[in-house]
C-alpha cells in the first residue's frame, strides 16, 4: 500500500473550476483498480492550495492510473488552473504501532 499526496496551488479565479472538475472526477478515480481511498484537503493558511490524498494498492496500480485515459483528461485540465507547479510524492508507512494522536 502506498499513499500519494499531490499539493496544488491554484489561481484564485480558478478554484471554482477546479472544485467542479474534482467533483466530476472523484468517483471515477475511486473506481480505478488499485485505488482504495481518495480525499481532497484544503490548506488552512493558503486557501488557494489543495492536496489530494489517495491510497493505492501499489506503485504499479498508481502508474497504471497515470497512463489511463481518465488521468489523460483530468490532469491536463487541472494543470491549466495552477498558479505554480504541483508537488507530488508517494510514501509508505515506515513504522507500525504508534498510538493514535489525540
């Protein structure tokens, strides 16, 4: 299991367009084989900055999605709305067993 986080800063005039695009795409993305979870987060201090947070079965399933027609539609449309290049990274849990943070 990997976690993919993509941080995106949008032009202020493009936020409504991005939210509409995400809303139209999110269920399709969740149905992609290997996608187990998808959330959209908004930065508390920079409200024009959003992050997608997703869980993928493996790097291979994420890469398969990134080669899909769906990604080929959604990502270019999203990139057109950016104020700055996105930052994306994949991580996996390094240590198990820490207690939950209250």
